[in-house]
C-alpha cells in the first residue's frame, strides 16, 4: 500500500512538472545579424604593367589548409601580383605578376618564408610572357 502511494505521488509530481513546462512558453527572440561582407581590395596596376605568369613546384607542404592556402594568400597579397593559385595535390603554384615590380626571386622568397617552422622549397620555376 505504501509502495502504491509513493508511486502515485511521484506520478502526480511528474505530471505537474510536465504541465508547468508547457505553460511556460517563451516568445521567440528576434536577432538582427549584420550580414555585410568585407569587400576585397581591388589591386590597381600601372598602365605600363607587363604581366608574366610563373609556374613552379613547391616542396614541403603537408596540408591544403595550413600550407597551400597560407602560401597562396601570401603570394596573392604581394604588391604587383595579379593572381596566385597553389595546389597542394599537385604541389604546383601559378602566379600572374607585373614584371616591373616582382621578380621570380621575390616569389621564391615569399614562398620559402611563408610559415615559421615549415621548410618550403621552390623548384622548376618556368615563366611565360
């Protein structure tokens, strides 16, 4: 009898809690999110810019996100570089640059100093007008 009484009390308490949860409705909160996207700076090149394309192998990369993406960003941010693409899978970089302000040696220096602790080397540099 005592067991049935305890079970009944527990059931009543549970139903009371369950009912109170339903009554305690909260209104949805409206949140305004600033959805502006930072605009990339458009590079401006001189009228006398002479573009060349360099293609070279990068050895020493161990991943796409940490290595290849970092090198690509550093190359693309260089003054005089029009575009840069680095493929981790192919160990290949393609960079279009203004020959009046960037040299292949500048590209090599940027790659080899892209990250501290990692050793990247540039091999088989080919340039085309």
